[in-house]
C-alpha cells in the first residue's frame, strides 16, 4: 500500500483515446469554429495589410495630393470614398489614417502590456506589504478617469505621436495588472511553482519564466480587447483636437474634420467612421472569440 | 456596514491628495505658462499677472497654498476668465453635465436591462442574436461618429430635432441618445450574461419546481441577482459617461463641464483644469462607494469589510 493511495488517477493517462489535446490546440480548434471571430480576424488582417503596404500600392492615390479645382465630390469610380474640400482622395486618406490609428493602437497596447504584466506579476508574487502598496497605486489611478490624465499629459507636455503612445499606454495597464495579479495569486500556490523553487529557481525566473507564461490565456484575451480601447481613445482625443496633429491624420482626425462639413459633404464622416467602427467591432468579435476559445468555463466576463 | 463606509471615506483623503499632487506638479512643471500664448504682453504686465495668481512664489509655497485652498474647494479664479471663480464654473457646468449624464444613464438602464432580460430568456433565438448583434454594434460605434450621423439624419435631413444648443427639451434628445447608446448596448450584454448565469442555478430550478409562475421566477428571483453585474458596472459607466460627455458636449454645443475642461485644456487654464479633474475624481469615488453599498444591499452573499 502506497502512502497516498487516493491520489492515484482513476483513469491511467495512457488509456485515453487519441493524443492528449493541449490547451492551445484545443483553443485553436474552438476558435476556428467560431463563426464571427474568424471573419473578424480576416477583416483585421485585410485592414492591417492595406495599412501596412499603403505606400507601395500603385492604385492608391497620394493622400496629400490636392486638387482644388475638383474640390469635394461624391464617391465615384475614380474616388471610391469621394474627395474632400481640397480635392484629396478620401479613400487614400482613410487607408493612411488607418496606418496611424492601428499603429497607435498597437504601440499603446504594447506599452500597457509590458507595464501591466510586470506590475501585476510582481505584486501578486511578492504579496504582503509590497502587494498592498502596488495595488493601492492601481486603486488611486483607477479613481482618476484616465482620459483626464491623457489630456493633461498631452496638453501640458507635447502633442507628439510619441507622447500619445506613452500617455495612452500609461493609462491602460491598470486592468491588466489586476488580471495578472489575480492569476499569479492562484498560480503561485500550485505545485509546479514549488517544484521550480525546490530546483533552485530564483524569484525573477519563477515569476517571468514559470508563472507569467501560464497567465497567457487571459492576457491574450485582454490584450485583444485593449487594442480597440486604445484606438478608440486615440480617435476620441483626435476628435477633440488633442490627438494626432496635422498633417498626419488618424481615423479620429478624419471624423473630426468631416463633422465640421457634415451638412455639405456627409461622406467625409461616413467612411472614416465606418472604417473605425468596423475595425473596433472586429477586434471585439475576435476578443470575444478568443475568450470563449481560451477560457470556456469563464462566463462571468462574457458580456 | 458603517465601518466599511467610514473606512472608504478615510481612503478618499490620501487618494485625492495623491491625485491633487500629481495634477499640481504635472501642470506646474509643464513647459510654458498660461500667459505665454498671449502675444505682445509687456514684461511688466506679465509679471503683474504672475504676481496676481501667485505664480511668482516658490513652487513649494504654491503647492501648500493650492492644497489648503483645494480642501475648501477653492481653486481660485480661472486663468482665462479672471473674473470668474473656478468653483462657480464647476457648479454651473456640472449642473448641465449631470443632467445630460443622468438622462443617459437612465436611458441605458431602462432600455438595456429589458433588452438583456428578453435576450436571456430567449437564449440562442433569432431575437437574442439580433439583440446581441445590435448591442455589439452599439458598443463599437464611437459616440463621436454616432453624434454627427444622428445630426445628419434627424436634424439635417428630417428636420425633427435641433442639431445643437441646450435649449428646450427637444434639444436634449440627440445628445442624450448619442451618449447613451453605447451604454444601452453594454448594459444589455451584462444583463443577458448575468441572467443566463442566474437562470442556471439550483434555486431557480427549485422556484420553478414548486410551481411558481415563470413571471415571478424571472422578475422576483432571477432579476435581482441577474442585474448585479449592471450595478457594479455603474461606477465605470459613470466614468465613461463623463468621458463621453467631453465629445458630446463639443458636438452639440452643450455648455457643460466637459466643454469647459476641453477649452481649459487648450487655453492652458491651469486652475480650471485642476479644479475640474479633482472635482470629477472626488465625484467618481463617491459614486463608486455608493455603488458598492448598493451592491452589498442587493447581494446578501457579499460582506463589506
């Protein structure tokens, strides 16, 4: 009789039919079957490609090329999304606006990802006073509507694109920190962490090599949902005139410019607005799909 | 419960202090003063202005003065409009913004909750799918895109509603709708998820098994727990509504606090910006406390500590 007879699994692993499915292959299978997440992913890939390769697309007009005699025209075969008051091709402007919007979304998310994951992992793993202090900081920042912080940073320092990245990233990491901390709190109790420690792994290596990779599921899901949040905030700021500065233009700038001439040239709001909304929608669909795929039990957040 | 509320109120002080300090130093250390933008001010006049606002004092002294005054909600006169106190501007602007935000929140709950309940009860039906698709669209269309589109349709094409200005009840419709749409959608999604969760539980099966009419099961037993996610969302929703009001007030020329803030930001109106930010931070913290208390009251499983 062994010391722990009850710990023996009821079914021997080698009697299970077929190869064991890992979390990732399982999730991948679930994701592929998702009827909205897959088209959303294709749409996002298409938009990203268009944005990425815009300067090398021969059919695309120069977004800055003016034609004052032409002026604003309705959408046509020559100009799919019409032209603006200066005769610039609106389709080209939307494509180039997407470059800025997506870039801000990705970089801002990256900044928030790095800060949030590190902060949450350290707080959760350290526990005690340090955890208390770090989470109090998060609480304090939560109390301040983050857009105010961004507005303050942008107005009082500079309105450069770099500042925009930093400002947006700086306010987006709070939720990520909370998620990662929660995950780490439960993960650090598990036996594989104990095993790592028994093998002599140092604290930083336990946190970043053993624990953080195991939080990847929720982190990926939340990252996918952060990208549209950052894109939206950038557009919001640009709409108020505080974001991307001319001559650069993001989707938010385009909507803002279009809104000023709404009564005369409604298509100048419609198309950038549509591009922005569809992209946000696709990110949300993809995020939802990833959540369902990676965390099928968790229904609390599925709203 | 009382202890909980007191403890949270005590937390207000350090939190607001940190925010105040952060804001103060961020604003003061930023390059450029509020009077640098004005062209051709004689040196003497500028010095006179700086003296008047105490900007010639050492930074530490300015900070102490600022904190002492902020406790009394006194943020001094606006930099841009020296005849007006920031406190007055906040009082005036907030009355308008609160009306706008309050209506939007009301619309969000009164429309969102029923939509979510219906979708949950008819889970996986065409109605459910349509409601949730609409909700997702509602979440995804930003208010600054929706606002101009609503103006285009209802003001410039149909001539039903005024496109701007905050005069008379019909002028409220479009701003409130623009602000509320995303929250209607989100509340509907939260309600649906919450109701689905609750409807699966044993006590609902018991309620049905003992023969209660479905109406009572849903509205008396399930709904009370099913709307809990919505209740805890009200805090973030209020923060979001404040953010949304910045653009909505801009689009519809509503004389609210958000408009003052954005204009203050452009004008480098230090006192105004700090006052508004601190005011909103305190307001949101109070609101979050209220939400937590309401949550505990609705859900006896939650113990406030």
